[in-house]
């Protein structure tokens, strides 16, 4: 027996079979929670986002357009619910240096690879704790539009067109924002890395003068 698609399960729910909706929640609840967690960094808020997202799915199921893909639609709702929470919190977020590659073939593999490619000497990489602190500092200054595209591509493996659907922006804007986000991240990281190396050099010079 073939496994029903998300779209088929949603149609079953609209037809009055609640089991279809329950399976959709089981399939996607965990990943939507992880998505919300990256926005909010708050477990309770992420649970609320998941509940509100699937409540909206339930309320809007009958309006779901034939031929549309369920998953981008689901994440569009989740993104809106997470934004609602963020508007009241003004929170910033940390992106992992080991974020997986997105679905597009021309996307960068991982942030850490971008950073290492620019480092003059891998042996001089920042310690793990300092890396995390540097990443946090960079993301706190990153425009929200960059961050949203980055998370959908690198963490949730959406294609560019799907990201555009989720965020309500043109395909060209998705590409330009993702590339700009990577460039922004790399430039800021290199600035921090260079500043730390210069500080270390000055310490070494002062030690030699003693």
C-alpha cells in the first residue's frame, strides 16, 4: 500500500476523516518545532507556534488550493506565527557553523566551510566557545530578511521557489538574500577573526618587550 502524500491526507481531513490531520501532525510536528525554535530560542514559545500553526492548518484546510504543495504552505503559516511571537520579543538568534547544505546545487555547503576557505591558517581558528560567541554577535546584526532565507535553505532544505512561497517574495529576491546573507556572515566573521589575531599579535609583541 502506498503511503499517502501530505496533500492526500489534507484532503482526507477536509472530507471528515480526522486521522489524516493527526498523521500530518505526526509527520511534521517535530520539524515545525525545530523551525520555530530557531526563530524563538524558547521552548514554550516554540510549542505555542506549533499549536497555532496546526490550528491554522485545520481552520484553513478547506481553502487549500488544488495542485499546491503542503509543506511550503505549512511553513509559511509557521513563519508567520513565529514572526508574531518575535514582534513582541525582539529576540536575536544564533546560527550553527555546521548548518547543513540547502537543496539548491549552487548553495554553499556549510558555514564552517565558507569560513575555513577564507582563513589564512586553519591552525589559528578561534576556539569553539569563541566561535559561538562570534556567530551570535554576527547574527544579532544580520537583517531579519537574510536570516529567514538562510534558515529555510540551510536547515530545512527548501528550494528557492518554495522559500519564496513561504516568505511571499520573488525567486530573485530569495537568491539575492541568501547570497547576501552568506557574504554578510563571512565578511563579519573575517573581521572578528582579524581583530582577534591582531590582539594576539600585540600581546606577543608586548611579551617580547618585557
